[in-house]
C-alpha cells in the first residue's frame, strides 16, 4: 500500500462548520463519517478500471478527509468551550494563523506538527506513542520543586503560630525520615511546560492522580494545535471532578505567567505546592527561561500567607485606627498630578552612605520620603523628610523610632502608613494617613465600611518598607523616582544597613549579651538563608527571600507603570526596569536648579488624596456579632479525623477544610483570613512529612504529630478570639 504524501491541514475554520452545541457533536460526526464513506465508495466504483493501487490511494484520501473533518469538529467544540470558560484565550485564537508550526498528516497517517521553515516534522514517530513514553519516563523520575521548612525566631511569647509550628517541626524532624517518592500519591500541582499536540496531557491526567494543572506555553502555535487534537472540556472536567483546577498561560509572557503562579497558594492551597511536579514537554528558549525563573521564585510562594498572630494584630490595629478616625487614601479621579517634582525614596541600605551628599545637595528640588529605620539615619544627618513611611504592624516600630529619633523631630513629619500599623507608631507623628493593604484582613473590614465610596489599595507594597514607599510614590502620581539606600542585596554581609542606622547602634550595644540579643534581632534584619542575585554595579550580590521578593515587586510596579522613570544608584541588587546610574553621574533631571515649594506640594498631596470618613466606632460587641461569630460556627468543619488511611485520604480531608475556608471567604472574608494562613502552614507541614513516610507506621506517626499541633493551634486561636480579639501588639525588641 503506498504511503500518503505529507499534506498540511489548511483549515478555513471560520466558514466550514458553524459553532456546535455540545449535544450535536456525535450526531454530526456520524453524518461526516457516513458522508466520507459514501464518497470513498463512489471513488472506488469509478476507479476500478485504474486498478487496485488507485483504489487504495482513494481510500487513504477518504480516511484523511474523515480525519480532517473530525479535527475541525474538535476545534469548534474547544472554541465554544473557551468562549464560555476563558473568553480571553478564546479571543486570542479567533481567526488565528500559525506562525512557525502547523499540524499535518504524516506518511504513516498520524497527526503531527511540522516546522514551517525547515519543513521537518516535530515527531519522528507516532506522537501518541512518544507522549506515552515521555509520561512514563517522567513519572519514573519526576522533577519536583519541594518546599523547605525551618524554625521561626520567637519574638513574642503571646504569639501562638510560631511557637506551635516550631514544636511540630522539631517533632517531625526527630523521626529522621529519608526522602521518599510514591507515584501513587496524589500530585497536588503539576506545572506543565508546552502543549504540543496535547497527547501527553491526556495520557498523564487519565493515568495519574493529579489534582491541579498549570500549563505554560510561550508558543501560541502549540496550544492552537491542541485545540484540534484533545478535548479541553473533558480535560477540565477531570480536574473539576477531583476538586482541582486547570490554569492556562499561553503566550502571555514571562512576567504574566510568574504573577499567575504567585496566586496559586491562595487559590488552591499551599499544601498542593509542597512537592510541585514540573513536566517539560517542549523545550525552547522562552520555556526554559520560565522554568529557570519559576525555580528561583519557588521558595517565595509560601512567604505571605498571613499567619494567625499577624492577622489578629492587623484586625485589632485596623479597628483602632478606624476608631481614631485616621484619614484614608481614596480614589480621586479629579486630582491634579501634573508638575509633581521628583521624589527620593530613602531606604536604610548601606548605599545610603555614599548618597548622603547628593541627598543633601538636592533635597530642596525633590520630595523626600523616608522608609522605616532610614528615619533614624536621616535624624543623625540632620535631614527632615517631607513624608515618612511605615509598613510593619508591630509595636517594635514605635520602640525603634523612640530609640533612634526624638519626639520633637517626628512631630514635624506626616506619616504615610497602611491600615494595620500600630496605633502607637501613628501617635508619634504630626498626622498619619493610611492606605489599604491588599489581601489584609483590615482591608476586608474597610471595604465593607466603604462600600462603593472608592478605596485605594496600595499594590505591591510589601514585603519591605521601601516597597511601601515606592508604591506610595507611584500611587500619588510621581513620575521621576530616585531609589536611595534601596540596596535589596548585600556586597558585604556585615554591612546590611547604613552606618548611620539604629541597627549599627544596636550592634555596638550588644557586646555584653551578644548571642541572646542577636537572636532577638535576627528576624528583623537578615537572618534568612542567603543566595546570589545580579548586582547593579557588580556581577552578583547576596540576597535573601525577603529582599529578593522585594526586588521582584519593585520590578512588577515598574513594568505596570511605563510612564514612570526610576533611577537606581545603589551598589546593591540590579532592578530590571530601573536606570542604573552611579552617584557621580546622578542628577535631578527635571528640576536642575530651582527649589520647590515643599509645604504647598505636601498640602496638595494630602488634600487631594486623603479623607477622614468619620466611621461609627467599632466596639467589642460589634466584633463579636459581625466579625468573629461565624468563626465559632464553622469550628466543627475544621476538624481532622482521629485516623487517616493514607495520602489520598489525607488529601481529601485537607481539601475539604480548605474548601470550607474558601467558601467562607466568599461570604465573610474577615473570618476566613483570621485562620486560613496558619491552617495552610499546618497542612503544608503535615502533607510534606506524610509524603516522606515510606511505611504505614511512619505515616501514622506523621499524621498524629500533625493533628496534635493543628488541634493545639485551633484551640488556642479560638480562645484568643473569644477573650482578646482587639488585643494590640506588644512585641518588645529592646529588653
């Protein structure tokens, strides 16, 4: 039998078959098959005189026609599904024409992909068989990104999250479990790179217990091909039936994909990410860059879940700030941001030392915003900023400012903070103005109170106070921004702050009790594991999880605000999107000589952006009736069973509780946020160590440890919410 000639499937999709209702699919296919068979019979009858060889060729042509029509039907069905479930992706592929590769029928009658430039097929064998082999090989030795856990420095004996999780971790580690992999265990998240023809997707989801799937493909041609070959509706249904989701990021770019990935711990639960499987179907420059960046960022995904103590403090501080009638940052479409001067964002990194002369010489040409402990350095230098920014909710901030500045100094400075800052900190300043922190429990309270009056969430305002200052500057309308002392990395690990900083004073004062005092300070400086990142004026600098996350959020704000110009003169980490400018070449470009009327500008900024709303005071009784009552009603639904039969059973119980919390979040976000962060961490610990159990006995030991400390957390959290829901933070750094 002669082989088929290679033929491209040049579909004119828009005009051939109308969009199908799902119920008509199979009836239409039957009609197509019947029609094709009749056509083939007609060809054969009329070709008898030409011999058997022509008959065989005509049969193959008829079969190819039948296959083409089936592919067209699948495409229409997928497009109809995407139109309902993912309109953005659907829009992208209406009338789409492949640029680099296209599906075709190869010589063996298989659906394949061909490179339009080289005219070479992507697969040198049956693509379905290739997919089976690749999936089998992957599951024999999968690539996994695994979360690590370490004890947390205890800074307040009243905080329950760190104390309980530290005890749990210590007991888990005493088991000395070796890494163990069971391919039959549920796979919480599979990150798949490359769609190809999609056969590998079908193969892996039908044969393995994968609960959530994230697919990244930089090549839109690839995903377009899969629209003809696999049933996306059925694929999504498989995951929905398992309680999971399918997330697609197709041709959206690296930044979009990584931002998408950062939201997954909140959407599907952090426990699903503790042993993330990464499956690379197709390698390309763009796909490989995504994997490398995802690998570098993976350790950051569990760093901002919101632990119970943080949430309780934010809850209490927000209510106290509301009751104190603090002015809020509200959306004002009529504000005038034209002709705002440059702004200096001053952090307390070691590069501040080399920028002091520039700051002194140009402070009258720009608005100066100090961030966090940088105020203690400016105090020593005799420089008074126009605004000061604080991010942290702990009493430690007020304590540090009292120690490192004077009451007369701070009372001349307006404070820009977030809704959850410590009331004691706010009281130190001339006046305090607050923005809403995204994803914060206090934000949910304020959003309820504000309704449709409009509020302003300060995007990417953490994890460091310089993120908050940078976000404030952009949100207020500044276009020319200079980052000073914003190193976000260290050339010398001993030089983590400016030499003028309060931290240097503390380092010098702890000689007699060095180790004990150092342990207390570590959580507020740089106790984390260090690793290298690209330097601004050198090859590499050392960074930490917090500093690296801070840098990425700065880069995200720059990318999302193309109208701003940002200068980075710091000898620290390179910041993508900022202009790397050595201090000896730095100048205030838009205001080269004239001084500005700072008092008038500061007043204008405050008047146009902040408003006191005179909310009714919230009492403890209001808290009990409106905010915590529902928490007590759902306690029974948060319980883990006494016994658990294995990983699949454990997964179902954790998923049930997480789902209950997400349902609660939709109706009462405040109640959900009080506990969900700590629950996520307990579940992540429990799941991580149970995955390492290679025997039933080890599994039972891990489960019992996890349940014991999880129950302990629920009990203690419940007691605090009953007795002291409005307890202010009393963390003391200086003993």
